[in-house]
């Protein structure tokens, strides 16, 4: 079963919470983008303490677009965070960071930027819980889809037939079929959901069109 996850891309926690409440009735997991300006050209909400005591029926995954992640991971090891995704380009020892997440009973995902080759994820495919293709430059929602990321996803799938692969960036109804066919098992969408006039219908359209032939 291919999963659609709404991406929460916001500058304040008030906006993070507002968007989560909008999708709560329709999904089981949310993906929160986190950026402090060290790995991205822009700054998004990045205060882990805001999640202390935050209650939602949704499972939470955070995408930490942060440099020097080893020095910044500890505040994010919270009981209400199910999964942490960090970037291979921003870490010296990804294996140790995966272990740190697992010791806190949190799943760990390793992501790569668009320009990073698919084989950069190979060392982590047996240890990470998911591998992520960030299909647009990190930071901003609403960026255009890059068809070259389909080939990259296919390479990762070829290298690891059993891996959970997340595709993040440029996801829309018209390309979900191709992304799934390339091998992605989780699709993260922001603008396609939150810019739609009807969020429930947008999510259902993504789900309906995602199944590969």
C-alpha cells in the first residue's frame, strides 16, 4: 500500500498546528519540514520544544533540514515523534545517528538532495528505516517537479528491492502514478494538498491516482 503524507511547511508553530488540524480527519501521519537556515536558504519552524505535550492522533515524522545534525538531534528525540529524517550531506556518521534514533525508539530515515546520486544511500539501506529522495532543492514548498528524480528513485529501488522509499517534492495528482511506478512507497505532498480548494478531495485524488499499473 502506497502512503500519501501531507508535508507541513510553515514558519511558525501556530501555522504547523493549523495545518495539522486541517488534515487530521483524513490521514494518519504528517511530515513536518524543519529548517534553521543552515542547510536551506530559508528558515522554517525549528523549535523542538513546541512539540512537548502536543497532542494529535497523527503520527509525526520530522524532516530535519539542518547542518551539523549531530549537535542538534537531541531535542528532537521526543516520545511523540515517530520518525526523524536527516540528510546524508549534513552528517559525518549517519550510522551513529540512526543508532541514536533507534535507542530513543524513533525510526530513522536518510535523505539526499536532488544533486546527490542515488548510490549515496546504499550504505544506509540495511540500517535506516526509510530512504528519502528529496526531489526539489531543500526548503520551499511548491517547487516544480523534476522528472530526473524518477530515474533516481528507480535506481534506489533497484539497489534495494525491499526498502521503504519516500519521495518528497513536486508531488501532484498528474505525477503520482509515475512516482509510484518508479518505486516510491511513500509520497509527501504539500502544495497539492494545502493549496487545493478541498483538502479531503485533494488527498483522495492523490491516493486514487497513486497506484502503479
